[in-house]
C-alpha cells in the first residue's frame, strides 16, 4: 500500500478524485442553500450531462458535442503542461488560442485557403506569439506571466479588428465556413456518422496522437531532456553546453503552437464562429490550466481531465432553471475547476504523510533492534 501511495501516477489519480468529489459536494451545498427542492436533481444532471436524454441517438449527438469541445481544451492543457515541465508558466495560452483562431478563420474566409494550410497557419500564429514571450524571457528577463497576459489582450483586439472584415453584415459573428469556404472545414473521415454529429472531425484522433507525442517528447527524447534541464536550472544547462535561451524560446513556441492548433480544431469544425465584439479572452486557455493540473501534469492524464472538465461544463446547462438562474451552472463548473489547482498540494501532502510513516516505522525498527541487542548482551553477561 505504501509503495502505491508513493507512486506519482497513483497520487495524481487520488488527488484528482478528491478534487472532483469536493467540487461536486460544494456545488451541491450551494444548490441546497439557494433552493433545496431541486438541488439533488440538478447536481445529478450536471454529472450525467448527455445521459439526461433517453434516446441513444440524442445521447450520442450530445456526447459528440462534448467531445468536439474537449479537443481544443486538451490542446490548451498540453500547452500549459509542456511549458510547466520546462519550468515556465504559459499564462499566454489564451492569447495563443485567440491567435490560432484569427489565423485559421482569416485564411479560410479572406484568402479561401483549404483546411490544412489554415490549420498550419494557426499553429504558426500561436507559435509566433509564444516565441515572443520566450524571447522576452530569454533575452530581456521579462517574466513570462506578465508578457503573456499583455499579449492576451493584444491578440484579442487585433483578432476582433482583422476578423471584422470577414463578418456578417447584420451580426458580430464571422461568416459561416460551411457556406463561404467548405474546403476549410476539417475532414470528417466518417466520424460524423459514427457519433451522429457533424462537428466530429479528424481533430479527435489527431489530438489524442499529439498528446501521446508530447509525452514521448518529454520523457524519451534528448530534446525533452534538454528542455526540462533548462527549466530546472538555466545556469547549469548553460554550463553543460545547452543552448538555454534557444530552449526557452523553443518551449514557448511549441506551447503556443499547441494552443493555436486547438483553436483551429474547433473553429474549422464549424462548431464556433468568432464574435468580433468580444471584450474578454475566451476561457478555453484558462480552463487548460485546470485540465493540466487535474491530469497530474501528464499528457495522458490530461486527455481524461480535459474530457471531465468539458463534461461537467456542458452538464451545467441541464440545471433546473425553474429553481436556479442559468449562471448557477457556471458557478458549479468554476468551483470544480478552481479545486483542480489543489492537485499538486494534495500530492505533496500525501508524499509527506508516507514519508512520516516510513520515518516512524524506521525509528521503531531501530529502537526494537537496539532493545534486542541489549537483551542479547545482557544474556551473554549472565552466562
């Protein structure tokens, strides 16, 4: 049992489960305080999400909606954890996500590009924004959190300005890809029929493959080792002959490219259109922080964490609005997402508990050994 508790993966899993249970419990208590009559039904609907429907086809379609929105969240999660593994906090993921959305939509609607060039352009746009943060960090010693937050807002308003030229006349939303440039939509490869949902595309298997690739890059390659070494100690990496400044820029460029790719996955599926009057950065980038930590900062764990967070978020729309306002679903989701930040704290607490028990057991064994030795010595003296 002690060996299991010392395992990092087991610790991350237990910590995540604790955070999820606490989040749901707090959400349920809030519902009880507001109106106890519909609390149980509403919290169960949040948990069930698409299972609230009776027809299997409707369940499958709504499951597809959740799955489609999970892919960009997964990419943002990978962006966060990739930088974090290298000792950097990429708070600029939200802005890089926005840059990816801008690049893919503008290339599709203004220039008529196909789906692959649009997606690659989104990756480049996100990577460029990340590289700017990396350059400022490496050569000007500007904290990546400060520059990342500033670039979030620059990216948002620049995107609003650029995409205003390809929006509908009577609404603030961009033109529909399906009508204006169907070639920019991601191929479905038959997945839409499997899930009974037109928004399910090759983004689903692509995101899963990328998550596995990130895991391999960080754990099994020389580049991954150098990046993590640079993050652990920049000066030591420099002394060992590593290009520490290049590694910082490369890390944030890769992280930015992942976030930009996430935006392309959802906007090029046709699920969302950009609203050119947005005054706040999309929450997808910030939710990626929660998904990364809930997944134990592991790319594979982030797959399940991203799906769970999106599942709970979508399940919030089935809260009984006869008893509660529509914002209560956002409150429940926010509480759970907030508690995800305590995963590392819980893991650290578990590690300390196991260490203390081992110390006590070792001390007890040492004391018993001393007593046994004393008894043997006494018996030898008596003889």
